[in-house]
């Protein structure tokens, strides 16, 4: 379900960014606005990024093999990290360059009315994409948006939501820059807007890269999931104590868990395998995202060592 939501958000963002890129690029050529040109490059980079996310989503579904026994779920995180790199290089760096270049070689903005029409239309299209991503995100995340973004393991939805937010802020910045340039007759405001857009994209790229870095390294499941695993394992009569519960996300909806379980000393060792199998099945049934469960049985260890 989550993957379907992510794919829906990506398709919506890709379609919106393609249309926005085309009209921005045409208007940037006609008007000579550096802020508009920076926005065209930004939209083009975003469209390319969404295609990269689709590649990652496709590759992450590959079945596990002897080289990758835990599967390819982390492919999504790698391609999402690559998106952050592309956003920084193509979006941020180029916008900064364009702004500085136009400060040194100023050009008057032509046809400002058309520029405003294009930016207004782009905001509507980008806003539609943002709403799709936001609705999908809110389906499984309640409360603080920023906190949930940092906690979420769905890299694709995070990237689309953050990119769309940056795009909306960037276009508003472009409108302000062009407006000031038209009102004052000083094209430097348009160039400054391009620089500000570059700084916004740079900050977003760094934020996304850091979020994807932690997912690539391996983030634990949520506290709620860990506590649920602990509760299920501890509910068995034969369990004396549940020790350490270690988890790691191998993908947005793929968790591996290792549980240290201390069984009662009077347990029939011959039944340990059956009890352990029951715990594993119940965990996987009640928490579908937990695909693999490993139980370290303390009593079994004592028996084996004895």
C-alpha cells in the first residue's frame, strides 16, 4: 500500500515537473530572467530525480540471491541519495552560477507579465503535485511533519514531498525577485532571487543526503515496532525475560529483527524449536514489515554449551 502511494506521488510529481520545465524554459529564453532560468533547471532536475526514484523502486523489488541474501530493498535509499546529489549539482550549483553571472552581466527582463503568468501556473501545477504527496504521507504519519519526515523510512515519499516544498518556495522567491526588478528597474533583484533559489536547493539537497545516509547505514525500526516485538515475545509462558531487541530497515517496508530471549530453566528443550517458531510467526503476522526474525535463546545456549 505504501509503495503504491509513493509511486502515485512520483508519477504526479514527474508529470507536473515536465510541464513546468517546458513552459519555464520557453519563458526564460523569451524574458531573459535568470530566476526563471534557474527555476527551469530546477524543474528539469526534479523530473530527472523522479525518474531515478522509479528506477530505485523497480530495482528494490529484485528477489534475494546469494550475493544479497537480505534482498535489494536498500536500492531505494541509494537512488534517493543520488537524487540529493543531482539536486545539489544541477539545481543548487547552476542556480548560484546563473545568479552570479547575471549580476556581472545584467539583462533587462522582457515581458514580465508572461513571467508572472508562467510562475503562477507553475505554482498551481507544483501545488497539485505537493498535495498528492502530502496526502499520501499523512495517511501513515500523524503529528509534526518535520519529525515524521525524519522518522519515515519511505525515502521516495520523503524526496517528493521535500522537493515539491522547495519548488514552491523557489517559485515564490522568483516572483518576488522579478517583481522587485520590474518595480525598481534593477535586474539585480532577479539575479539575487536566482542565488536565493540556489541556496534553498543546496540546503534541501544536504538535508535529503543526510536523511538518505542514515537509511543507507541502517536505521532501527520505530520505538512502537520494537516495543510490539518485545511484547509478543514476552507474552509466551515459557519466556522468562526478553533482553535486547535489535532491528534494522532493509527497505521502507522490510525490517529484520534479532531478539535476545531468556527462556525459563524448567522448559523442555525439545519444545524450544516449536516455541521459537511460534514467536517468529506471530511477529511476522502482526507486524508485516518484519520479514526476518532471529531469536537468540539463552536457555538453548546453556544447554548446548553444557
